[in-house]
C-alpha cells in the first residue's frame, strides 16, 4: 500500500516533515550558538588569566626594582659593604630581606664575591652569584632576569651599589628576587579560576597540576601565543602559553647585551578544563533534546489535526458517494453542521454545493420518472390490449359454443370453465395494472422490521414448497414507522422470485443457505434488509431492466412485481438495489429510514402517485 496515495497522509507527512526540519534547524542553531559562545568564553578566560599573570608580575618587578634602588642607596648598607665583612653585611641584609619578604636577597662586592645571600626554603640551593645580572650591575646597569631553581622560576632584579653619583664608584651589587613557584601558581589559580604552570628552557618548574602531568605540559612551552588542546587524565584542557617579558635596563647607544643569550626565558601556561567548562552543555543538550521531542510530538499531532481538518470535507463526500454507489440512491446528502467557531467555511460551502447537486439529481429523477410513467402508460395500453384480447377471444369462442341449439354436456362444461378462467385472468391483469398505475396509499404506523420479515418468510413457506429461507435478523434493529403490510407484500414478492431462481439452478435447493434474509442497523438512522439467493442469477444485459414495468423473463409473468415493489420502497423514503451474477446468485438490498415518511419527493412517488392514509 502506497502511503502517499492518500491526500490526508500527504498533507500530514508534509506538515510533519516541515515542522521537524524547522525544529531540528532551530535546535541545531541554538546548540551551535551556545557551544560557540562557551568556547569563546573559555578562550577569553584564558587570555584574561594570562594578562592578569603578566600584569601582576610586572607590578611586582617594578616594586622590587624600586625597593632595590632605595636599599642600595642606604648608607648603612654601603658602610657594611665598604668594610668587606660578610657577617656585617649578612646582618644588615637579613633585616631588609625580612622587611621585603623577598625569596632572594643577594649582596656582592665589586669583584662579585658574595657578602650576603639569603634565600627562602623553596629558592635555596641556586648558584645565584652566577646570575648574568650581577655582571651587568658591576658594569653599572640594572637588570631583571629569570633563573630556574628546584622549586620554581626566580625573577631577579639586580641594581649596582655606588657612591658619589657624579663620579660613580661601584661598591658592589644588590639582587632581590621573588619566586614563581607552586604557591604563587595556586594564588593565581584562585584569582583566575585557571590552572597555571611555569617553565624555563622546555622544563616545567612549578604548576597547580600534578607533577605526573608535567612531561605532557612541557611541549606546550614552545607554542607561545597559540591555544592548544591537550588531554590530561580523563579531562580535555585548553592551554595558552604566554612568554614572561624581561624588564632590562635600556642600553646606552653603541652597547650590546652580550649576556642575553645566556639568560633563560620563562613561560607561563594557562590551562582550563574544557571538559569541566562545557559540562553544563550536556544538561543543555538534554533539555534541548527533550524540548525538541515534545515540539516534534506536538507538531506531529497538530499536523495530523490539520490534515484531518483539510480532508474531512472530501472524506464526507467520498463516504456519501460510496453509499450512492452501494445503494444506487443518488439523492443522498451530506449533513451540514451548524455554524461554529471552528467550522470550516470551505467545507460548509463544499457540502452545500454537493447537496444542491443531489437536489438537482433528485429533481431530474422525478422528471425522468414522470416521463417514464407516461411512456409506461403508452406501453401499458399496448400490453393491456394484447393481454385482454386473448381472453376475450377465448370467451367469444366459448359463447359461440353455448349458442348452438344442442351442446354436448362435455363441451358445455369446457366452455363454462374457459369463461371462468379467462375472466379470472382478466381480473388479475386489471388488478396488477391498477396497483401499478394508481396512487399507493400508505398506512404508516410503528412496526418491528424483524417481525415483518418473519411473517413474509412464513407466507412464502406456506404458499409453495421449495428451498427454505434462512433468517439472520439483528435484534439491534429499532422499531420503525412504516407500512408493515406493503413491506410484507414486497418481501413476499422478492422471496418468491428467489425461490424460483434457486429452483432453476440444479442442486441449489438442497443448500441450507440457498436463500438468506438478513437485517442490520445502519448509520444515519437507517435499516438494511438484504435478501441473498444462490440461484441462477440474472444476465448482465437484463440486470438494468429488472425494475422496468412489464419486463419479465418468465412465460407466465406480467413484469409488474418488482416495479410495484420499487414504488412501495421508494414511496416510504427507502431505496432498493439489485446485484447479480449469472450462476452465482442475486442480492437484493433494501434500505429504509427509521421513520418512513411517504412523500412525493421520491421518483417513485412522482411516478406512482403516493399518498398517505
């Protein structure tokens, strides 16, 4: 079965597909926009964290540089250095180191000999007297350098200690340093909500991440300024590497910095867990999927409702036309609902137009029936003349026999018998003609259709022999207002024809279901009476003429039985239709309204002159 063959399915599938595509596009764009925004926020956070680290380091360098110059100019320190006594210099250095809370406090004489060296526990153990900045300070220049130590990266500010600025005499150097270690990295992490790592010369010296991950972070030191994705454990991190600038003194014209190549460069790596930062997207994706599912379901139901609304008028017309094809009643109408808020004006117009068409068909049928009646009356005169002439000739011949002077007793009785039989024949012809031509007078009253059917079966059974009639009467059939006697006569006539058809087929009379009389309720307050036989059937060329007056295939028939039956059924507002196949049987369907109203609106009434008692 092709699902696209139905207009309802095509409208439904088209509307549903359009809704699903629209919802899917909207959900995709929202999801893409939210993901892109989250990625941008993640990147922006990395850049802000790197800027904060660099700005904090620059401020601290400026602070220690300023403090170093002030301390180097103090007379107390200069006096201790002039004596060249390390214990004296160490005592003075310890006091200033505690005041500055510096990780390194280094004092050397003019020859580079260490007079005092104070280092915090994390920064201890370095060969700081070898710092390139010491040599620069001995030459009279300030310098700022990075130097690795086991606990992190040390930034050192070195200034010269001199006397008589007019004619400077270098007494020695003062180096003050602060460490970029795990503690500093943890402090930056609390400020930036990012993981931090410090490295020098391709080696990670300090980080907020476990030391087992440091080898995986080391390659990032070579990707300055670029964002890189790295997998650490079960999480995916986005990392940005920033170079920590070296704040050197400005070289005088013509001077070169021969120590620059010997000074290591320090790098800071800022990392944020992409898995953790984007974890909220999982919940958002779930919400979007649920929303999409609900929206698709709602759109599907709405699409189905729209499809049904659009095709309902066509469905009503299709059902009505199907009933027309089944019953042969071309006057069926589509029920028109009262105006309402949700009533479709197009459907109403379509139903009204269809009903107008059926009214036109009914009017044409009445006119056609009237013309057929006039034509039938013309044929009737010919048939009546022919049918009456034969009995009259027989009666005339019998009277001639009786006029003779001496008539044998046997001839006398034969003549009287002929006159009696032909007189009865004439009376039967006149009665049938009158029944067909005169207005039918209906005596409408409440009656039980099943009871009328049982009476008709008994009448047929008692009148003749032949096959039995199997009844299938539905107890749900309601009581009906109708002319019960005329309906019974109609059923008797049809059952009699069925018995004759079954008798004409060899072996059919022995079948238990050779003739079946069934009833059933129908939609629209109508009742079905169906008579099925398994007789010889009706030839295809004769099927369209079975209701024509004076048409018969039996030698002794007048051809008025079914014509009168149709006048009775249609006169009560019902329909009668015959279907038959030669050698398979005949099916007669009678439909009656629950409340029959004899009216001149039917073609039969117009033709036969129906009246109501």
